[in-house]
C-alpha cells in the first residue's frame, strides 16, 4: 500500500508537468505551422556554388 502512496502522487505530478509543457508550447505557437518546416527542404532551390561550377566545367 505504501507503494501506491508514492506512485500515484508521482504520476499526477508527472502528468501535470507534461500538460504544462504542452500548454506552454501551444501558447508559444510551436504548433501553428505543421507543413512549413517539414516541407521547407523540398522547396530549397539554393545550390552549392562549388558543386555547380565543377559540374558546369565537366565536358560530357
């Protein structure tokens, strides 16, 4: 029985901390743009200048 008197308050405290972290993240706007960061690398058109110069100078 003493085991339950330790684990129940500990689990309630852990749940409260996790809930606080989620609420803080939502208020900070961490979940506002779901698609932007995930797809940003797909639309990145910047190329490495060294790589482009090397490929352009190679005769095919």
